[in-house]
C-alpha cells in the first residue's frame, strides 16, 4: 500500500462506484468517465536499503544501480550522529522523492546510565573507548584501587580520595581520584575519528564494593561534532555538487 499514491486510490474508488473504462495514451493510463479523463500515475518505488556504515552508502551512490540518481539527482540528509540517508531529487507529476538507502550506525556504545564495579568499568574502558593517554591513566588508577577488606574514601563533594596499592610494595596509600577527564567513547560511525568529550568521574561505595560512574559533561556537544565529521567525510567521498543537509 505504501507505493499507491493518492491518484491511484481515487482511480480505484471511481472504478468501484461507476462504469468506467481505462485507456492508454502514450505511457500513461487514463480513466475515462462521463466527467472526463483522469491519468493514473504508477509509482513503483523501491524499498529502502538498510546498511550500518557510511562506505556502503557512498558505494551505492557511485554505482547508482537503478540510475535513479542519474535521472533525478540526489540529496544526502544527516539525521544525527548515527544516521544518514540518501534520497533522489523531486520527480514525477506529483513531485515525489524516493529514499534509496539509509546508513544506521550499530557501533557498540558504552552504557553510561548505571554504575559499574571495578572489573566491569575496566573492561568497558578497554573495549568501548579509543585508547588515549587519559583512558589509560584511568584504567591504571582503577586497577590499583584497594578492595581488600573494603576501600577507604574521602569525599568533599568536589574531589575524592581513595586508598590504592603501591605498585612496588603493595602497601596502601591515599590517591586523588580524577574529577573530570577527556575520554573518547565509540559512539558514531567507525569510519570517522570518534569525537572526544568531557566526563565527570565518581566513585561510590556500596557495602564493601566499589562502584564507578561516568557522567557526560559537555551538554551533548559531541553529537554536533560527530555530525560535522560525518559531513566532512561525505564531502570527500561524494561529488562536490551533491547537497548534504
């Protein structure tokens, strides 16, 4: 039903209500009634191709297998940091636009909505973040937090201190926890350099267990940066005259 436009629906309704005939003139079918002739516009548009990367979208543009882009032009729409679509220009008597392909990123992202124990947060930092100096410093700090017989905390609401083990002697000592730091999670298409952003780091103690939370502190500015990087990437891959919104 998605490919049947308003004219086709009206034509079927007329056929059901009264005696009419259909005649073809050139490449267009017409319904002939006592009131006159009405064209029937067929709109056999293809289904949208779903992919999970930008390279596939660019390849489709370059090959243009149905030659719809060659005939009707193209427009690329960046819907956000994880979604891009390619559509034709407007064409046909009713001014339709066909969406040809959509790239939806399926990058496995770190879930920031809940606290994690030390082992889980270290695994998450190693698997879901770009390895940077600050990421490695945080991993090193967490790996030294002493959890034997419970960890000791000092927290004034702004900064935190926790007992850690000395790498050489194994003895406990106080160390300041990082309050905020720049990290680079995987959050957008993997063809791009991932946007970094500021995070607030907090330690919590639940009984004898240490919990860790990371809170985004850039107001979502990384999403705008991701869109800028998507646009820059597409401009390099596609012809200069392609409109990118």
